[in-house]
């Protein structure tokens, strides 16, 4: 298995590395020596949340927390659950000419488990796509198939900030009813913590651990250094991941429930969403509408708007003319989940 190197060592956006996977997978025959069919590389990024192709971002991510703390948000083309990545989470990319999902997972994940076991850790596979140490997850992986190759990409939790992880990928208090795929939170641990327990101090340094992992998986095969023209091709692929419609996931339908108490009484708002756009809304609770078709009227004002646009959309509307005792700022607060 050949290791893929970039000409520079600086950290890029997470989606650059996803694009790099695609480029390598599409060009394995040109990049690798004849008769070989496996490539591998590792990367780290500043705090980022990456969610699966069919997931609803709002159902997976605490958007206010991520915005406040400068955590980037991206969607990948493979399935699977939501992942928080930071500089303590080593991201793994395995590219193979094998296009069978079971075989590809079997080969790569067993090698990962064996490498961890070689450090004295109680490591093993769990299910189809996880690696555990002492019964807790250290690596979760997803699969993406191209016509003549496949990609397994995943995590290696080495010294990740679990406090930030829990806050970033747990939705805020609003209840989300999703028609997409929601993640199942699992018990996790950091490899560094397990190494310390095992008394293996030598590989508690992340660079030493990465070197060990590379040597274990690539076993002396010569690395492949990408050149500037190849980097340019990767950046063109990256542009697709940066498309706002791809990130937000248009045509991913779900419902958000918001509620609160106002001078008008208890109020619930059920928002039907398409990606980040409001499709329609309906009211619940004991408030007193002054219009027979209050849901249709409010939908006509807000359909096609994002939640951060509702204040502007309602700027000329007096909510007290539509619902007895309700002021417009209070209604906006409910819509935004404030």
C-alpha cells in the first residue's frame, strides 16, 4: 500500500481531502506502480463537523454552537453518521481497486485493528465499519464507491476534544423529526488515553503514532508525491463540496418543532423544511388566531425563507393583528428557537 504525500505540510479544509480521495481513486492506475492497487493517507483539520450524504444537517448539528465557535460544516458524498474532527482526530483515507464494500472494509479495518493491537491495545473490529479499543469506539468509517475503485474514509480518535464533540454534533433543544438519517451516538475513547493505560508512553505523541500507523499499513512501499498540477485538479473537485446547496442538502425534508410561552399563551410552531428553507408552517397551542387560515397566511409570508431571514420577512407584519396578544419579536424568538 502506497502512502500519498502533498508537496506542503499545511492543513487545508476538510473537503480538500475528500476531493483528494476522489482524485486518487480516479487515477490509481496512473499514480501507483503497475500491479499495485492500494493507496493511503492521513490528515488533520481545524474543528469541523462532517455529515453523511443523506443526513439532515439541522438534525445532527448544534448550529448555534458551531457558528459561535467557528466550527466549519461540510457534507460528504458517502453515507454514515455525523463526525466531529479536530487536530486530535486523525482522519484516514484508504483507496483501493476493490469495489466490493464488505471485502474493502474487511481488509482495511482488520489492518487498523492489528496495528493498534501491535501497540498492546485490546483492539478489534465491531460491526461492519468500526474499530474498538477496550470496548469503546476509536475509529468509525464510511464507504464511497467509484466505477473502478472505492474509498474508505474514517476517524482515528487520538486526542480529540470530546467536550466540544458532544456540543457540536448534538442538536440544540429543538426537536427535529427527520426523514433523513440520524446518527446513533456511541461510547468513544481516545487512543492516547488507552496507550497511557497500557503504559505505552512512546506513542502518546501524535506524530510518533502517525509514523507508526503509516509504517504498519504501508510496509515500506515507496510514497507517491503529488505535484502542483495534481493539486490544482483536486481543488477543482473541491469546489463541488463547497456548493451551498450541496452542504445544506436541498430536498432533504424534515420538520422542526419550536415552542414557547408568550403573552398570547403557549405556542408551538411546526416548520416543514426543505434543506435550510421553510416550506410551510402550522401553529399549535392555546393561542387565539384572528384569521381562519392563520397557517396559510403565515406560510405565504415565510415560505422559501431561511430561519435567519424571518425577521426581515416579518418586518412589516403586526403579529397582534393575526394572533391575539402576540407581538412580532416574541413570535420571531420562537421561530429562531431563542
